[in-house]
């Protein structure tokens, strides 16, 4: 391949990866055409993109970008997988495909997150992290927890006080009712003796 053609291909790869900061590198060599189509379709349904490229062309295309370290320790043709809500979601999606056994030739080779290269073992560890939505839910729970605890602490004693006030009111109403009935009996008795 001439240098001119390599530059054209490199420019095309660079354009397709423009704005991509995190990606995974996988091996899909040996897949049949049907398997290749099926894996691309499965990834597309999850909002992920896949591009197969030679390591040298990918390294040339990503020179000076945060993706460049992903290709340092790789050889041959590679599948670059990117997209999704965040890197953790991307890794979880691809790891599920690998673990499903539907694509036995799919092999995670590494990746790059925040400009740092990762090997396959590190990428598999990232798959166990909470993704963006899970992190937001955890953070929201931590933010709301003190408020609900405080609310519970305020409501508990307030219920006790309200119960005691209610009992005092009932006791007073009961004692006033008794005093009133005693007073009426006494006045009726006096009227009878006068007559």
C-alpha cells in the first residue's frame, strides 16, 4: 500500500474517531461473515460502533489523541469499539457479548480510558464498576439519606409529644365532664330540699 493511500485511510479513520475519547480494542479475526454481521448488529442496537483496522493505520490515525495509547502493545488487525453513554457501559455491553458465548472468536484485547491504555484484565475489572446511571442513583441515595434520617428523627419524638398532648386533653375533658355531672347532681338535690 502506498504512503498516499495510507494517509487517505488514516485520515478517514481519524475522521470517524473524531471526538471519541474512550474505546475498547478487540480481536474478531476468524469470524464468519454472518458472525461479523450479527456482532455489528448487536453492537449497533446498543448504540456502539465497531471498525476493523490494522494496528499501524489506527496508531497513525490517532496520533496526538487520547486514543493513541490503546494501540501501543497490539499487533495485526484490531476491532475498535466505541460509543455508549460512558466507558463503563461500553465495557459492560461488550463483556456481556463475550460471556454469552454467541461469538466465540470475540476477544477483548484492551482499551483506553481517559488517555490511559488498559490491558484485557483491566478492562474486565472496569466491567464490574457501576456505570453512569448507577453512580447517579448511588449519589442521589447518599444525598437524600441524611434528610430522610433527620425526618424520621423529627417525626418520632413529635408523635410521642402529640400522643401525650392528646392524652392530656382527653384526661381534662374527662375530668371536666365528671365535675360537671357532680355539680348538676348537687344542684338538683338542693332544689328538692327547698321545695
